[in-house]
């Protein structure tokens, strides 16, 4: 407890590679939740080691999307049975990474968000090398059990990190 500032937590955890469950690294982190709910938590972390490089998979996905004749449009990932088709797995992983930013920016000590589903994703045509996607996602707030529709615009290129260029909480009817 930091008087007048907020709550600081010291964490030790193991990170698991989402593509290779046998690949793990140790991580230590400090998370400072500020007093008031309008400030994202400060996060400082150290990772011991490296996770598997996904460069090959990233390039395959990038080239597949760049070669499409029409922009990608998809809905309900995963489907109502929890399945994600192999061709949509990279789209799902990209949303998962980008939603991590949204979750971080909107977290408090009293929330626990998790990406539940991509309601809709639409690729946006661009003239540069980046891929751009408009996502409408559903975030499950585990404490309140609320399902929150959220819009996010994501830029990505395999040689650059994922960027969320725009995001906003949507009204409840947006998930219908």
C-alpha cells in the first residue's frame, strides 16, 4: 500500500508460449494500481530467457492475408462450441494480443477481463505494408460476469509490434 498513490504488487510467474505449451520462461513484475479508476496500472517486468520465435508463422499469415483478392471478413471466433478454424487462428491470436493492451488500459484492482470472442473482424484496405483490422470483440469481465462489446482497430506487420490505434467500449446492443 503506497499512501496517496495506490497499491503495488510484486509478482513472480511463469509465461507459457501460446503456440508451444512446452516453452516457458520466468517473469517477475511490479504492478502499480493508482488510486482512482481513470489511470491504467503501471507495469514493470523482467523476463528470464526467450520464448520461441514466431517469425515463420507470422510471415505465412502476413503473406496469406496480403494475397487475398478481397479483404478478410469473419464473425464469431471462436464459434459457439469454442472452436477456432486453423485459418482463423492467427486472426484470433492477433485479437488476443491486441485485447491485452485494451485490458491493461482499462483494468483496476477489481476487474478481471478476458477475451471471450471476436464478434466481427474486417480487414481494412491499406496502401502501405501494414495490415489493418477492425475488430468488435467481447470481453468477459470475470468479477461481474458482464460481457462487454469493445471495438478496436489494430495495425500489424511481422517486423513491427501490434498497435491498437483506436479502441472504445461499445453499447450492449453492439454484441447482438
